[in-house]
């Protein structure tokens, strides 16, 4: 039984997703399709992804792609990418006052790196510092970062009267790059050997998250 929710007759969206999922991605990235939310758009597709290096999970997240042929004013278009990025960073990030700005740069630079032209781009970066005291004082401090990102991919002008379909592969790759950056890996094109992370990062394993906003 398919887990995506593609409206009958929405061949434009189906073709865009098929082309996206057949593209080559960086070797540290693994993904799987998951049930897509049913109330956010007429057609939706979703997956989870992880960055793995030497069997260690450095970052994880979720991507949801929404399509409404009629368009939505808040999106300024008929497609919308909604992404989640999560990672656990080194304790020194607890005092890094610019972590939010760094996280935002991961987003913008990842989109630029892969030529994923977009508009209506938004991001919320949340840092959670956990520090133990008393009988638990020996437990190491942890710093978790969570980024919720959404954007509208640029597409054709629709001058032929058809619903313009953007090329989604660059946007999928950009999300992959966001995960890699959060996991401490430098930017890298596909088909290269894994590179040691620039900071030690391990993805937390949160409980199942609800629909992205």
C-alpha cells in the first residue's frame, strides 16, 4: 500500500517526485518514504532521512512536499517544501550565542549550493541545552538543535496554462545538505567518500513528531 497521498490525476506532482527520488545524493545520506500528512494539501509526499558516517548517526530529519494545483497564498505558489533537521552538537555549542545565525546559514548556503531557487523561505532554529546536577552531575551536558524550515521552490511561469512543476531534485539535495551541515560535515557533491565531521554530532532519537507546520 503506498504511503504517499497523491491525488488521482495529479500526474504533474507524481512525475516531479519520481524524478526527484531517482537523483543521486551524497553517500552518507539514507532515506525512506513515510506516510504523508493528509490535511495539508491535496497531494503530499514525505520521507525521513539520516546522515550516517561509520554507522554513527550524525543528524536526522523529515521532509514533506505539498502540492495544491490551485496554489495557496501563504506559499506564493502551488508547491511547498517543509523540512525538519535535528542533531546533537558538542557541549561547547551551549555558549555559542550565534548558533541561530549559523543554523540559518546552513539553510541558505545549502539551497545556494544546489541551485535550489526558492521564495517565501522561513526557518525556526531551537537550541536545547541539558545539564545535570546533584546525583546526576557526572552526566555530560548535551546540546540539541532543531530546525524547522519551509520554502516554495521556483517553477515555470505557467504561461501555457498548465500547473508549473519545479525541478524538485535540487531541493531534496539541499535538505540533505542541511542535515549534513547540522551533523558536522562540510559541503560536498555526490559520489565522494565520507569525510570526517568538523564537529562531533549525534542525532537524538525523538518521539514521533506531529505534522510539520
